[in-house]
């Protein structure tokens, strides 16, 4: 057994060394650990591969799919916009709201998804208000990490530690909301710290509106001088357009009024449908038609077509429209057969259901007499229509190359009309876990299947929304915990820890466990840290005859307190480039936050789990 103990320690040391080196990838290291444990004979093949069928891994896979459903339906986006609206131009209020929002939604969904969704929102705010993005993105990053302390499914370490307690027969486990007091108090302390101290540790310099990122649909239109031409045509019941097809009216409308069709908004039981101007589409009473037309033609349109013509909606009302209808720049490919062809002969409206709005020839926009214009190599076309039709142009890549897609294309939702269904599924899953109606893995799988069943997540995207590298890493590291326990290594380490610090009492032990966990998590993933440290902490607690739940909770919170370095959490890495952060920025804010989190954790652990 001693020989096997040394083998396990050697495998552990090798894994940590590879994690610190950063090569190969973390998930490959997990697979190497499984292979080493099998080939060395420490674990049987069944024991070594058990992690891939672990309820922990199944639970995480389900959570990834449920999180994708929340993003696809626009729930996180709408929450972000709500915070921006409430926060206004007060930096302090905005920072506090962003932190509370991201921590709240992060308690039930994947942290990387939250950051990916909220980074564009925060950057938009900085562009409009002139606030420095460094002062806005760091609080977002901190709050998302704290969200991992909110519930048992908020982070993979929480799920892993719950699984370890269950495996060892320790009851009760930490529970779904057992983490919540720790997360809420840590969040409150962190908000106060960021507002009073943390923001002052970062740059005060304002960046201004020039810091904006990707151009919007209206920015692209304006670059061609077409923004004043965007209008809405309200089709009345008396209009001669009613009952007419797009195929029959497109050319007459363009020839007589210079009018170009972009798309339709059709009423549908209170929920509008957005359609591209396909040849078979029919004008109906109550339609809103998105058009480009000169202002001087509006009086004639109003009289001749008996329709009302208005300007575009206010900016905050455009989101639903631009989820479906927009514009993009398309360049002719070098080998395109369209070179030397006129736009009239090409007829993209019939072939691809998109309207050519302008041409950029040798850097100059051209908007007049487009149908007779002969296309040259290097010309760019501004096309408008439904995003799906625009996207399909990329399938004809021998002829066209999609060049400039505006921000709305990147931010469009996969399932915008299913937000209520996604919320209902989320609440059902959380209720099943919180009240113990179903095991966590069962509830997550049912939630994932429901998201797919109602269309919140597309079937063909399931395998893309799951972070397989995370699952493989955890599945590979879980057997290492089994090997440490089987060879007696965990018991031995716990015994030495108790002998060294046990006489100082539970508080000192909790502090030692928190610091060791936080230090290890600086260099390897927090999932791997939980697998390695949690069993030792639990056995140390049992040796001291105190609550193992308190020590397990301390490990879980410390795993999520990865504030200090950019490499200690994927969340930190996601905001590093858009925020322009350096290593020192994380250290200046992270070290005090880590110390505050440790104080909060130890105090609450003593109060809740180790009274007296």
C-alpha cells in the first residue's frame, strides 16, 4: 500500500506540474491521470473510468444546456438592459447593479456564459457614458466569481464537493441554498469594497464614446449615407398594396418612388412575426414594412398607397426588429462569376431574397441607378433583409464573402419567443433540486431535455454549448480522489494537518484550509482543486470531531474566490483583453477581496456549522 501511495503522489505531482506549465490542455491532463491510474494498477479500469459516468458530470452537462437556453431566449440580455436603464449615468449605481445582476443569474447558470453575454452590454454602457471599461468590467468579473458561492449548482467545485459528501455518507450535505448566506454576504462586502476602494485602485481616466466596439446596423447604413432613408410603411386596409405580392410590387415601387424593401413585421396574436421580402410574400392590412426611401417621396407614398409613413423606431424599441431584419456588407470573391455582371442581371432579390441597397466602388458609396451598375472586382455590396437570408449568402462563397456584419447580428437570439418557457423550466429544475424532489443529475437532465423540447436550445447545437473540456477534466480528476482515499493518502495528509494545527482550534484550521485551497486554485483549475483538497479537509474535520460540512463549505468558497490572477479563472481571462487589464490589476483588487472573503467564510462557518 505504501508503494501505491507513492505512485498516487507522483501522479498527483505530475498533474499539478502540467497544470502549472499549461501544457498540454487541462482536459488532456485529466485523461493522462486516468491512464496513469489504470496502467499503474492503483485503480481497476472500472474505478478509473467511473468519473465519466459520475452524477457530477451528468449534472454539469445538464446545467450547460439549461444555461444556453437562458442565453438563447434573451433572458440574460434583457436583465442586462434593465440594469443599464436603471443605473443610468451613475457609475456607482451602475457598478452595484451589474454586480448584483451577474451574481444573481450566475447562481443558476454557467459563469462563462454570463460574462460572454454581459461584456457587450457593459462595453455599450462605457461607450455611451464615457466610463472607463477597466472600472466597469472588473466588478462584473468579481461578481460572476462570487455567483459560484450562491447555490449548489452555481459552480463545478460546489457540485463536486456535494458529491464527495454524499459518497462518504455524510448527511446532511450542504444543500441547494446552504451556500447562499456565504455568497450573499461576500457579495455585499465586495460591492462595498469595489465602490469605496476597488474602483480607486483602477484607472480613473474616461474613455469616451470612441471606445465603442462593433458598429450597429444604423452605423453601417450611415456609412453609405442611407440612414435618413430608413422608414416604416404602415399598410392600411384601404391600401392598393393589400393582397399584392412582393414579386409584383418590388419593381414598380422602386421605379416610381425609389423605394427598397427590407422586411415585414406582421401582427400575429400580439407577437409580431418578422419576414424577409420574399417574392411570394403578400402585403396585408396591419403590416409594418421596413423600407428605404427619400423623405421627398413620403407625401406621394402617403397619398398614392393610402399608407402612413414614419421614421424608424426609437433606439430602445429596435431590438426585436433588428433581431430579424438588418444589413451587411458583402464583397465579391476573386473568382466570382458575378464580376462584369450588372446588378439587374444578378437579381439577388430573386436568387437570395436580399435587397442590394448600395455599392461601394473604390471606396466611394453609390446609391443611384444600381440595377444598371456593372460589378467590378473589389466592389462591396450593402444588402438588406432577413438575417437568415443574409447568412445564406456565405454558402455561395465562390461568389460572395460576408465582410461586415453589425453588432445586432452577433447579438441576435436563437429562440427569442420562448423566454417564458425557459424561466418556467429553470424554476422547475431549481425547485426539484432545492426541495429534494429529484436527485440533482435527474433534475438537470430533465431541465436540459425540456429546453431542447420547447425549442430554447436547438438539437444541432447541444454538443456545442456543453464545455466538453470541463467535463473531461472533472471526469479525469475524480478517480484521483478515489485513489487518494483507497491508498490511505487522504487520511495520512489529514492526520498530519491535524497534528500540526489541531491544537490551535477549528478557526485556525478553517483559515489554513481556506488559504491552502486558494493558493492551489491559483495554479490549477478550481474543479481539480476541489477534488484534491475537499477529502483532506473533510477527514481533518472528522479527526477534530467537528462538522465536516463547515470545512467542506470553506473549500467550496475558497475555490470560487479566484480573484488574484488572470489565469486562475476562465472568467478573469474573458475580461482581460476587452478590459485592457494587466496582471497587477487583478492582484491589486484580488488580494484584498480574497482576504475579505476568507474572513466572511470563517465567520459564517463558525456561526452556522461550528457554534460554541
